[in-house]
């Protein structure tokens, strides 16, 4: 009996390892069909299918019948959301936001992407009498904000295309980019220099500089942005000083996220 139980225990652990391998493959590479998944996790299609059936029934995997592909289910997304709350990005980023404000004396923000919008999740104010503030939790279109463009520029091409198909490029000011080709060129410039600029595209008289924050796997998960009046944030000042500075602090946060993940892992 003890030997039989030991064998059963090993089979159960092996099944868990295989199921988690499937979850990781779907999370890392996006929707996959059965053959692709079986190849990624080095299992037979029949074994992979049986695991997928159980995971689908429990809500961890969702099967798109129209395409035959498998993607993360609501249960997996819920657990991921809890993990994000427990591993607080703000706790890692805030000391760096404070230091950034000390360097430039402009308001610094921590921003994440939610659908086609950016959400302001933390902020450190500057000491200037005239300063740009965004209420925590407030949402703005990603396509006309520095932080939004800093994140959008590094999305997978198919994900970016899907978002742009659903989110029209609406004009908020005379400077808002509304032509698809010009917007794509703007994102290419972001990739090239490592930071994005909102040049009065959402609000007249306000400029914003933002750079992407990456997680331990190199995926862009947020952005640091610095906002201020155009009188202080000239094009030359952004190019020579503020842009590289914001990029540097975004990189610092990214490196610390990687260190924390290594310790936790």
C-alpha cells in the first residue's frame, strides 16, 4: 500500500507540472492550438488534450472553438491579478519616482495599460507652483499620452493592431496624431530612442515624457511618465536631458523588478 500511494503521489505531482507547463506556454506565447501546445510542452497530443480538458472545465484555460486555439481562462487571469496586487509594482517604483522628481522637479507618474486606456496608479508631485497632476485611478486614451505610447510601442504587433482597430485615433487637440501611418511612425521613434513624448496631444500647454518598464522576462508592463507645462518642457530640454533621464529611471525600476523576481523565485 505505501508503495502504491508513493506512486500515485508522483503521478499527481507530474500532472501538476505538466498543467503548469501548459499555462506557462499559453501565457508566454499567446493562443496556441493543440499541436503547437503539445510541441511546446513536449507531451503527446493525447496527453495534452486530456490536461486541457480538465483545465478548461476548471476555468484556467479557454478554448476558442472558432479557431481551435487555447488561451488563458478567467480563473488564471484572476490568480494573475491577485499576484500582481501581492507583488506591488508601486512599492518597487515609488523610491525611483521620488528620485526622478528630485532630479527634474516635475511630477512623475507610474502608469499601466488597461485595454486601450492607461491608468495612473501612483504619482509623486513636484514642488513647482504650476504642476501637472492626474488623479490616481484616472484613465486616459493610450494613443494620445506619453505613457500610453511608451507601452504601445512594445506590444506584440498583432496585439497592437487589434487595439488600434478597436480604438480610433480621436483628435483632442490640433496636435493629436490621427493618421494611422503617422502614429505607427511615432511608435517607431519611441522604440528607437527608448522614450515617448506627448507633445500637447491630449491637452494644450502640457507635454509629457514617458519610458517603458519591463518585468523580469523583458515584457513591458508599465511606464514612468513626467508631465509639465510646455514653457518648462521645451523640445530641446526633452531631447538633451529629460528624455534620457526618464528612460534611465524606467530602466532602474526594470532592473529592480528583475532582482526582486529572482529573489522571490
